[in-house]
C-alpha cells in the first residue's frame, strides 16, 4: 500500500510538472520554468497581487516604414526583433506577457520572487539596445531597415495570474503599472528619450537614472514625473 501511495504521488507530481511546463514554457525562461516544475505552487488557476516591474517595448516607426515592404520582409524583421528581445528577457528570468504585433510586454518578480526585479528589467532594456546596435550595423550593410525601439517601465502592485475564458487563458498582469508602462512607451516619441521610467520604478530603483520632466499621460489625471537611464536624455534637456 505504501509503495502504491508513493507511486501515485510520483505520477501526480510528474503530471503536474508536465502540465506546468506546457502552459508556461512559452513565456518563461528555462530557469524559471524549472523552478516552477519543482515547486508545489499551483499557478494554473490562481491569481495574486504582487509588486512587479513591467516593460513595454515597441518597434519605433516600423508601421509606417513597412507599408512599402513585402510581407515576408515585414515578418522577418518583426520576428527578428521579438527573438532578440525575448532572448535578453529570458537571460534575466523575465516573464513574457504577450506579443502585440511589433511590441512586447514583459514583467519581473512573478511568478517567482526576484528581489532585484528593477535591476533585471533595466539591465534587460539596455542589453536589448546594445544588441540592436550590433544588429543594425549588419542590417544597414544589407540595405535593410534598422530596428529602433522605444521602451517604458513602471513598478507597482498588480494582479498576476491566469485570466481568460473557459476555453483559453493567459498568464498575465493587470493593473495601473501595466497601463503606465504602455503610456510611457508611447511618450518616448514626444520626449526624445528612447527609454522612460515611471515614478514607481524610480522610487524602487534610484541609481543609474535621472529625471526627465513632468508630463501628461493619457488615463492619468495629474502630470507624471518620468525618468530615464543616465546617458539617454536628449542633449538639449541636460
């Protein structure tokens, strides 16, 4: 009886690991996927409120530039950007929330705890920019469009878990920090700063960043003080 119980527990644990791996491997780094597979947390139906750092990154100016490109080149360019960005996110154990055309939404500190989640997020976006600089040298030598990006970050409490319908759900984050990161990404076009950081991020992570200005963001009643990594502020704003 004891052996049968042990075998049953083993089968149940193994099935659970396979289920978690199938559901989460597409948007979790291999490191985080392995940690979840070995843990006893049930993420398939649960949701929780926790502090996360959210990144929204979008290809800058590609939509208008792509109107004259063939479909296969558009596809190859967008996929190349998403691949390079995903690699850097996964290197720092970020969670990819979703792809939205030529944009990517990701966050840190969920589903596993990461006390240095702001550092991981900032390192990620700077690494993506560095990778794209090298990538663009090659692309321009081949007569291809350079890949330019804008990024917005915010840190705050969000609801994180599986949300959706009875037939499909996604592991995602919901909250004002998600909205703020999207608005900040959009504001990179008008501020001239390729990376903008929200006040929640700046409060949690004070080093290596500098204030830009107080700006109005859609959906927020008061102007918001925004920040950028040191060295990315336009010269005229220094």
